[in-house]
C-alpha cells in the first residue's frame, strides 16, 4: 500500500478547486497504483476535501483523521456539511484523536497523525509562512521526519 497524506489551505477559492483537484490527481497517478492507494485526510474544507475526492475518484481508500470527538459539530460549517458527510460515509477508516474539544492542540496531534502514518505528503500550499499548526508547519514537520513532500499550488490558484 502507498499511504499519502495531505495538508493544505482551507480557504481556496471556488475557481481554484478544479485546478487543485487536477494537480492532486496528477500526483496521485504518478505516486501509486490506484489499487494500492490509501489517502489520509482530516477532510476539512478546502484542500483536505479536494484531496479526499481525488483519492476516491482514483479508486483509492480514504482514511479520515478527525482532531476531536466534537469536530463535526463545532467546526464543520453548513456549506461543507453535505460533502463532509459523504466523505465520512465513504471512508474505509475514521480515526478520532483523543480530544473532546477541537482546538490548536487537537489540530496539531491530528496533523502529526497524518504525517506519521504516510509514505509521502501532498501539500496544497502557496509557500507563504503560516501560524503554528498551519500548512507550512505541517510541511516543516514532514521534512523534519524525512517524509517526501509534493507541493501543489497551480499558477492560477488563490485563497479566498
């Protein structure tokens, strides 16, 4: 099995979604036979959910890592709830971190779980520094642990 995790911006614009999707799909096609692909995602809005859709479209298995027990209730907004529910329903595995409440520590532990259980990481990232726990921090963590990182940020992509 080839295990590929994702980190990325949550606030990519609607026009960027198809660009990011095809860029991710290209990396997945080069990195793994679909029969051996396991995609690991927190399925947050934006990059994580786009990645999860690309994994499923490639006939890979989806493994979901949720930061806390109340993540869905506290953090999934109504405009993302339908897609979130569909992705959870199609996941082969759902792991919930040992936190009752969502917060910075829960996010950091979930990010560490994504990085620790993969062969490579796709980062949907514009390359700009981020706050602790943001995309740049996760990229740094992966590099520190020797995980190959594929940066995906198509030329016309933008954050909203």
